[in-house]
């Protein structure tokens, strides 16, 4: 690589690290505000303008907290687990493309790359759950692993429909293919399957079984304290960011907005919309039971996603101009 | 605690002891349940109680009859009026004190309002247990706060009223407050109830979590000693307010809410309907409220004749029995509480095995515990 490339890569990585921090802070703030208003209250209010400084305060608290290692914990894995959770989150973010040419890696297999790294996050959760030497974390970690395997498949299958239609895994190509009609219109079934599956992949309600508070205290993160907990939060919000990017890019047309023209602002707005949707779910829905969660994936989502692929194929052959 | 090839548990080779509580987000106080789990399936469950023991029954023997009313508030701290009322009725029966009619109505009114707040706490707890982030919880809190404002206006306290007296009640409720209550119960509250029902029995995921979970027959429940809404949800129509009326219940027109199915969803439905029914009863009481005294004068050094008396009442959680025994002095010889929740909780080892951990919370929510009364 030339010197320019190195500089560009380093700048991007620093930018992405900043982005992940900002996304976490703003994501938590927005979530607390949004759910607060759903619940007839106002959310954080006292620190800064409408509680904007609450999250920096929380971060300072988190950094300055004592790092407690439970007795009996696996010393290496316990230290490594939260880092293992954050690394793939950052790696996945590096393939996001916000505008043609504006992204660290606008590679041919962007979608594949993101899926590969997103998959590693729940694996890190399983590692954390195992390493804490606590029964609650162990069950949370195992639930995370089970959920990951079950929902990876429908998510990939639903995304495959889009990939087949666009003929590429490169985000700029997929989005460019939606400049006329978004894939949510062409593949509504795929969209629903993808949304449900990605909710499960992001551990969001109603699939927050790995950290089911009322059952498993805090699931795999029960024993985490201080910045270890902070790292897991970072990873979860980065996953939320990436997940909402995927929904916006694959099905909602990315930066295109019909006759209103194309702009990165549209992309960000759509991502905020998808994030708010997950927060709305979180404020409204209870949690699924573990067996119905598994049944939903294997008995419903996977067959539906397979039928969706076949339908997309058939339509593409039958109506080549439109699909 | 390793057991190989356990019968009846599919695919299980080893079981694990999982201590749920006493510090756990969904034990509603300091309950400790020792569960033996095979994977996520419960094989054995054993409630461990006593973390909130304050010795109330013993304390009561060292205080005068009137002073014990304070202690009864602290039994089931979400249904305070029911406890006070049961105790006062027991002492009145023992000492032969006649309660003025207006006081009986006022007691009934407050006890029914209290039933609403108590069921709202159950609602808040059970919705949290099945995994909502507290939206229904806070919705329930809004109405509960409003009713607590009424409590505060009437008794001066929100949680620990110490309002009933042997022979009547401490303060009267004026007409303005009564019309406030009536307006709230008639217009705002039914709308709130619609929201509660939409968020619980109207939600697909909640129904899938509760339907068919923990089905118990009346015979089973009677054998375990379960009373109250949990029993009525299985088809029993036992309700002491109608079967052995006290207070003003004989003059009220109300329906005993029952359900035939006997699963967790039925228990939820019964409680939600009881909330509406209690609101209707309160409105009736406000309309029927007679004028008159609110308290019969009783001697400060009350000395009931020797003997003992047991009184049964329908508390929000079931059949609350109070036994008081007197040796003719100013202090009770014995004060004993038949706590409905203690018996309901004792059925847990029978109810839980075979269910998933997630179902445990749903079944547990169906009996609506309050540790203050169990541990006393």
C-alpha cells in the first residue's frame, strides 16, 4: 500500500472508533428518551440539554468503576471476552458505505464481510457467559449461541434474495439498483423475515433472551462491571448501528429517496427510523420464550425465506425487465 | 447434585442447582427459590422464605390491642387496608364492639380501592417478568399513584395508613373527595383498564407466553391450599365477599370473577376483571354511603373477654385469616395470621416442575406474592 492508503486507512479507523462511541452515546440517549416518552415520562433531563450530558456522565462512571473479577472466573477468557465482542463490531462497521466512494471498504463482498463479522459478536457473548463461572451467565451465553445459529440462516437467506436481484454484494451496487423501486416493495416477505432475524441477531426485544433480565438477572453480562460492561454495550450498539444500516441499505433504498434525489442524509434518517422501530418494539413487546423463539426461526422464518428466494428467482426469470 | 438419566426430562443427563434470589430482579421482594434445572427445564423447586422476618406475630403480643393495627399495615404492604380490616374485625368480634354503618361502608370503599392498587402492582410485576421494558409497569403506576393520592387525602399516608380503628375508622371522607374518586373511577379508570387489557391479554406474545402454562384444577389447588384469584381462575366461585359477607358487601351488587381454563392467562384475566369489578363496587359504595358516626367509642384500655376468635376475609391475594386470643388483659395473648400468599407459595414445588425457567416467572406471577406477609 502506498503512504496515502495508509493515512486514509488510519484516518478511517480513528473515525470509525469515534463513530462507534458517538453511536453508543447517542443511541443510548435516544433510546432512553424515546422509551421514556412511550412510558409517559420524559427520560433523562437534568444533565445538559434534555439530558444530553447524562451519557458522558454514565461513561465516566463506567470507566472509573472497579473492575471486579468473580472468583472462579477463567482469567484469560474473562479479560478477553468483552474485547472479542468489540473487535468484530468495529470490523463490521468498517465495511459500511455511506455514499458512493465514501467508506473505508467499498468491497465486492461488503455484505458477506459484514455478516461474517456480525456472526462473531454473539460468539464472544458465549465466551463471556462461559468464562464468568456463574450459572446465570452460562445460560445467557448458551442462549446467545443458540439464538445466533437459529437466526443467522433466515437472515442470510432473506438477504440472498436482495443479492440475487441486485446481482452483487457490493453496497453501492445494491443501493444503485434501488434508485427506482426499493426492495421493500419488490420483496416485502424478505424484508419482514430479514427484520425479524436481524432483531434476533442484535439481541433486541422480543429476542433479548441472552440477557433476559427477569429470568437470568442480566444473562451473560451479569458478572461484568466497569468498562467490560461498557465494551459489551459498545458492541451491542455497534451491532444495532450495522443492523439498521443493513435494513436501510438492502431494503429501504439506502441513500436514494425517489424523486427527492439521493443524499447520505436519507440513509442516516432511514437508519434512525429503523433504530427507533427496534426501540418501539423494546418498549412494547415482552420477551418470547426460548422454545417459541427457536420454533419461530426453524419452522417459520427459514421456510418462508426459502420460498422467498424461489419466488424471486421465478419472478426474475419471468419478468426480467422488472425484477 | 448430579443425577444421570433422569426420568421424565427429555435429553437431560445432568441437573444443576440454580439459586433464584434472594437478590434477583423478579422475586418481588426477598424470596429465594432453589431450583434444580435440567437445561432450562425445572425439575425441582423449593421456596426458601424468612429473609423479611420481623417477628410481627410475637411483637403483637407485647403491644396493646390498638397499637397492633400499625403492625398489620406491615404484613402485606401492598394490601394494607385488608390487613387492618381483618384484624379490627377480629378484635371487634372478640370484644363485642358494634361498628357504625358509615364506617363499614368507608372500610369497604378503601379496601376495594386497595384491591385495585394491589392488582395493579401484580400487573406491573407480571408484565416486567415476561420481559417488557416497563411500559405497562409505568402505565399501572399512573393509576396507582392517583389512588394513592386519595389514600393520602383520607388517611395522611400513602403506604402505611393506620386508618382503621377498633370500632370504626380514624378519619371521615368528605363529599368533595368522594366525588373526585367517583369521577376518576367512572371516567378515567375504565380507559386505563382498556390499556392494561390491550397490553396484557391483547398482546400476541403475552398470550403465547401465558396460554396453557401452568394449568391446575380446582381439586389440585384446594389440596395445596391456594385461595383467591388463583383459585377462581380454575373455575371455583369461592369469594368470601359473597359467601361470608362482611362490611358493606352484602348490600353491593357485584360479580365474582371466575374463569374455567385455569392457566396463567386465566389468572391474569380474572385479576384484570376484578380490577374493573372493584371500581364498580367503589362507585356503588360512594352512591350508597349513609350518614352517621364513623367510630364507636371504645375504652382506651380495651380488655376483651377471655377467648379467641378467628376471622376470614378476602384479601386481594386470597383468604386472609386472623386469629386473636385474649386473656382478658390489654394485650393480645396470641396474634396469628393465616397468610394467603404463604399457602399459595407453598404450592410452588408442585406447580413448577416440568416447566421452563421462563414459565416459572409466569406461574409465579400468577399467584402474586408479597413477601411481607409470608415472612411476617
